[in-house]
C-alpha cells in the first residue's frame, strides 16, 4: 500500500457525498467528470457560481508496522477538504455541507 493508494481511496469516498447526504453537492458533466471539485495535480477551472471543493492529502512518512520483508507500513496523514463559497453567501451553506 502506498500514499497514492490511500489518497485515491479517500477521494473515492469523498465522491460518495451525494449518495450519503442525498443532496447534489458534487456536480458532474455528462461524462461523469466533476465540475466543482479540485483534485490534486488535475487542471481545474473555478465554476461561475464560485462554489467548489478543494481536496488535498498531506501524508506523513510511513512507519514500519512489523518486521520482515513483507511487513506492512502504517500511514498517517491529513485529508483536507476545503469548502469554497462566494463572499456574502452566508454560513448556513457551509454548515450544511460540513454536516
């Protein structure tokens, strides 16, 4: 397992937000590409309504969790989700997305 694998899994879980919340927070085009989520190392254009998410994963150095050649590592890190909204939109929108 690598930090790239962990980052992909965390991003995949984030993309279940619409199903989990029953609210269409994540907007996609006809091909299923997200229009309002900025992913690491992927070109992104800010939507006209200025409402979007920024995802970033800050991994720490792995720590050995066992001995031997096939021992696994323990990964720790931070998965950040920035919720961006236009000025003056109010705090209720942020609270709703956070909850």
